[in-house]
């Protein structure tokens, strides 16, 4: 049973505490039976369907379209990701992509687009995706080269490649960021592209150390209605950054869930593994390691839920807070999980052992939605900007 004492912190309201406890019970009873690591696509489809039927995906869309809250409740999103990640990384992924894949629609979509896409996502009847990265435009989003040019008064025609796209190959709809104008951030726009749109195909599927649906997307004269644009022409960069501003904290929460599971696995191993006539936990070096693990987890939780709480108070942007939470929590979880593997010894690197799975799951979180190095730049620039403003 994961530690729940943090729920008494003043960051949370009673409905958050109930959400966390109810989901923890549901996840413990249901998630394992939905995941087959030999069938990643099928597992994600089953997870999305089950999460929708149980009502958990309602936290990813606004109340007007079948959701739980009037607007994004970032603390709820973080609690859900932490709780699901504790059970299984793929369960966290299935939930997270429903939110990230429709976040631009929630924040900037027209009423028509919201009504068309959000209710099905909330029910688990449609799978969403967020297509931002390209072969030569990852961290440098403004370098993207996929284009959308006018095709008559009511359509655009998209050409180019997107890659490293989560849910690529299984999604029903993709929020795709394209160049519609000048070079740089100001010339980017966002469109919703349905998976069955002519000219849109799935390229190579990408295998990674912790398998999840990942693919390259190809656009060859893909004709999309202009009404599918999210926001105004040239607002795509703003749409993307505002979406990441909401969901970046939740990446830290997912790392927190993985880290908590590693600590619990390490604790159980420490008190049950016999060694030198005692238990592994009787050794002072083991105790020191566990102390560092627990402290890192609490520090991560404070940063994650500080960021989420701040956003929920109506602050327009939490760029610095979210970057700190994402950076610290993912790096800390990597360290915590590595130490848990060390506690398990040789068993810790055996395929099928939970800490080995966690070791593979955590690595990508230090990269996606802005690598650790990018977060450091974001934090540093924000600090300098604040200092200059005070002069």
C-alpha cells in the first residue's frame, strides 16, 4: 500500500483525497488484469476503455463535455497519474495521453471541435494523440518543417513528418502542429486530424525500452478542413506551450508514482531478505539508502503539488514551478529506482521483476515533454527575467 500521508497536506481538498483513495482501490483491483506486455497496443486500448467506463477519464476534459471539473484540476490530474503509475507505467500513459492529446482542444478549441471530440475521449470511446515532434524538431519546436498550405477557401493541405508520437498507430484523432507562416514560433498553427483522413498514414512503429505505442506519422497532401484549426492562425506555439504548462507537472507526478513503488519494493525486500543472520534492512547502509529514497520522494511530492496547486489557483502560467517539478521529480525517481535495483541485487535486473520494469519505465520521463536539460534552461531564463524586471 503506497504512502498516503501526503494527502493531509494543505495542497488538497476533500474531493482530491477521495479521488486518490477511490482510484487507488480501483487500480489495485483492475490494472494488472488489463496489461499484457506482449500486446502493447491491445493493452492501451483495454486501459483506455476501462478508464473511461470507470469514469476516471472524465478528469481529462471539462464538465461541459462530460468531464468532472469546470476546468482542468491539475492536482487531480497529478494524483491520477501518480496513482496509476504506481501500479503500472502503461496505465499512466493511457490516461495521460487522453489529457495531453485533447488539452489543446480544451484550452483553445471552438465549441464545435470540443463537442465533436471531447465527450468520446471522456468515455474512453476514442483515443487521442499530440503530434508535435519531428525528426529535426524535438526540443526546438520552432524548427518544425511540416507545412499546411491553403487549399481552397475551407481547407488546408498538410505535408511532412511527425515522429516519436505517442499513441501513433492506435489513436482515432491527432492534434497536429504545422507551419502555416513565417519561420520560427509565430508561424505555427494546430489542427485536429482524424486517423482516417486521406493522405495521413502511419510510418514506422518505434520500439523503446518500456514499450508503448509510438510511431512516425506521414502527411502527403492530407486535406483537412479549416474548421479543424485549434485557435487562430499562427497561435500553434502558444497552444502547445499552454498545454505543456498544464501537463508538465503531471509528468513529475507520474515519476513520483514510479518512485513510490520502487521505495515500497525496496522496503519489502529489505525486511524480508535474510543476510548474515539478520535482514538486509538491519544493515546501516541499507537504512541510509532508504532514508535518501524517502526524502527524495517527499521533496518531489512537494514540488509537484506546489506547482499543481499554484496552477489551480488561477495563475496564468506556472512555467518555472512546472519545470522545477518535472526536472526534480524525474531525476529523483531515476535515482530512487536505481537504488531499489541495487537493494534487490542480481534479482533486480531480472526480466519480470517489478524494479527492473520500473528501471525501464522511468528513463523516458527524463526526456519527453522537455528533457531535464531543457527544464534547466527554462528555469534559468525565468529567474533572469524576474531579476531583470526588478532592476
